[in-house]
């Protein structure tokens, strides 16, 4: 049987399951078995093709939830790896394998922290839960969102949730994420009237309209940032006309853009702004918006303070509160309870030879264990 107070062997067992999204490859059975040994009530939740898991021990408050994912991105060119990407080889004190850093290592650290906190057969003072999905790196539709709905129906509402995504930059302890920027994708099609380039008075050139609209959108920054966020950013990603003729004014011109936005905007407010800014330049246009996440912020308070204090106690480092980077499942969890993210150093995530020093893995487990004690769970 795998020892549970040390995260290494469980991390190795999880990496040994090639759970490339949407495959589970036995990863959640390994995790569920470990949690059952600690006394957790484990519920496997399959939604669509996605395996998810919710586990809880304790009935009282305060309720601390650890969240993460057992799926991983593909290994890429396996022959470029020094070892088998799913071999979980330990060499010179470093654990190698797909998911070592993002984020099977952190899941093993959750379990090790719980094992150390609970000791031999002790019940927790409050409650501890784990919300684990098998679809974070994919479309994420049948993952954390569905588990959260399932939890809400049963009145399962944690007081605080810590997501174990790799957040640290240079040393373990340097970054806690207390929010994330939102992300909006827009596809714009500006319509005109097709015609001969020699007779522009009989046509209406949508390319000219599109470039004026895009110039208006990019003329000024969206904002100057806010207390915990860097300025929002609008980036044009493509301009497409696809016109092979040199003597034809086309009927339609298209462009794509992405906005990473801070807490001064919402997807809806940006949609309205885009329409208002494009309108003066284009009488007829279509704008398709997809919002992959709203921005959110968990304001500093007792829960975030407990996390930062645990990090400092376990690592000696005072973390910076940050909101940068891409999106994560925290964007869903924030609708249900306060959420922050803290995990390993992210430099090798999604890369060839993804890895984590074993000492870093153990230090992360110690941060989580300290948090469980400080939070009173
Ligand atoms: Zn991840």
C-alpha cells in the first residue's frame, strides 16, 4: 500500500495513469482509494465522458475544500522526453512525468496534508473536501461546473477553496492567485457591397470600414488597471478577407480579437462597448462573442490571510497576491465560495520533461497541512 503522509508515491501512482483529457486511465480510482483509506466519503461523479470526484470528511464547519484536476495535456513528442512521460521516474531528487507540476503533484500534496492533519483515525474539527475533475485542460463543460451544481443541490458549500494549480514563479511560496482576469473572444464580420474597384461609388468597401473600426478599438488602452489587476488588454488575432481578385471590392471583411479583462469590466459591458465602438464605422456587422470566463477577485480577508500565513510559516516566504496568467477552474468556483490558488512552481507545466523537485512537493504538502490547522478544518 502506498504511504499517504508523504506525497511522492501517490504522485508517482497518479502520473503512472496516462489521463490525457478526456481519458481518466484509472487516476481517480487511485485517488479515491487513497482518500477512502483516510476516512473520506468518496463520490465518483461521471458527467458525459468526464470522470469527477467529490470527497468529504467531517460534518461541521469550517469547511475547507481543495480543488484540482487529474487530467493532463498530451505528452507531445514522447521521444523528446528523457524518460517515459508516464513513467514517474525520480532522478537526482526530481520527479519527472506529465502532470508532475500541473497538477498531480499538488493533488498528492492535498492527500499528504490531509493524512498528516488527520493522524491515525482522528476526525477533523471541521470538514475537509476535495473537488477533483478529469476535464480542466479540455472544454471543462462536464467537470468542475457540474460538480459545483451537484454540490449546491446538496447544500455542500465550502467556506474557502484552494485550487492547487501551479502558481509560483521562482520559489515555492512567492505567488498566491486571488483572482483571474476574464477572457472574451470576439468574431467580427463587417458587411459592405461588392463591386468593381474601378467604380467604388457603386460599392461599399467593408475592408475600409473594418480597419477604421479596428483602429477605434485599439486607439486607447481599455483601462489603467485596478488595485490587484494589471490593465486589461485587447489583442487583434486575425484579419481575414480572403479575396483572390485584384479588381473586386469584397462583400465582407472579418476580424477576430481577444480581450483579457480585469475587474473593471464584465463580458456584458465589453460586448456593449464593442458594439458602440464599431457602430459608427460599420452600418451592417455581425459580432459573435464568447466569454470563457468573467474576471473575479477574492478580496483579502481572513481566508486569504490564513493561506498566506500558512505559506510563510511553511516556506519562510511572504507571497505576493497576484491575478495574472490564464484562466483556471477557479473562475467557476468563485460563484460558490471564496477561492484562491496556490501550487507548485509552474515553469515546466505543459512542457517536455515536466518535473518537480521532491523537496518542493513535500514543502507544498506542508503548506496545505499548516493551512488545515490554521483554518480549523
Ligand atoms: Zn492545471
